[in-house]
């Protein structure tokens, strides 16, 4: 995912290539701010924005070939070569801006929410302790991260659906811990959320946790209906209730 800083830095590098290439130290590809390093970094930041055009690769390889022809004693970019790079770069840049970038849509994060955007960007580490994170399988961590990304983008219904799937993943582990039985038996027909809760009611489980799990079970059923859409308030409420339920279950895993 590209960030605004990537786009601004890309423009900064473009200006250097346009205005300040003549007389710049050639250096090596790994030497910061050498001519070829700038070209490679420029390509890297274009790729971050989703632009991976063969024309750019050809442009950079041609520039490298030009520099490779220099005598070993020459360490600075010649003005004539800098001018040629500038001309070719202008054509390539116009192609990127006018043809390639116009095909892409920029999806903005929303900032009008009760949840902390900074924590949402951090993923599970933003809401759970390191001990809790260590108990969450990688695939469920990814589901939770996707849920948080959907919140940031204002995609409330997908947020709810993927978030509840993550909760159910931990619920199955919690069920096995409490009952000694697998929620997915060898027959392959797993217990649904409602049946799991029915069996758990006979165990010693905190009342608040059972209330949250029952509430989330109802939302899980809602989410199965094709015509059901969730609002921002609903999505944020479900996300918060999911956090409470997850922490309650993780504490006993």
C-alpha cells in the first residue's frame, strides 16, 4: 500500500533527475544519492504506487549503459548525458502520469471514527499484548489486520465479516480448551458458533465473555444474509466487542 510520503518522495526524486543530474557523482548502485542509486530508488517508489512499467526498466538500463561507458577516471555525470536522461525521463514521466496513473483510483483513509487510526495501522500489536499476540495464529492475525484496514477505508460490511471470522477462529480453539473436543471433528462437519456456545454454557466461563460471544454470534448470523449491510457505528461496536471477547478467550488459552 502506497503512502502519501511515497508519492511526495517520488516527486522529489523526479525533480533531482530533471534539474540536478549533471555533475552528480556516479558512485555505485548501493551508494546513497549516487546517480544510479537515484534511478533505482525512483523505480522502487514508482513500484510502490502500483506502477511497474517496462518502459521505466528500459530507461534505467539505458542510463546504466551510458554510465558504464565512462572511463574509470570519470566520476561525475557529464552534462550531455544528464540532458539526454532528462529528455527521456520527461517522455516516460508523461506516459506514467497521463496513461498509467489515470487508470488508478486513490482510496483515502477516513479520520472520523471513535477508534484510534494509529493503532489500526499497527495491526494486532496495536490492540493486544505480546503475550496475547503469540497465542493468535498467523492466519487469524491477518484476518484481524484486514478487518482493521477495512475500518480505515470505511468498508464497514467487509470489516464486520472478516472480523467475526477471526473471532470464530479463536472461539474454536477456546472450545477445544474448555471441552477437550475439536470443533472440527474427523467427519469434517464442524460445529457452528451457536452449537459451540450451547456446549460452553455448561462450563465455568465468565458471564461477560458469554454475553459478548452471544452478541457476536447474532451479528455473525446477520452477516450471512446477502442484503445485510452494516453501518459505521455497528462496525465499530462489533470491532470493540470482538476485542473484549478475544482478550477474554486468549487469557485462558
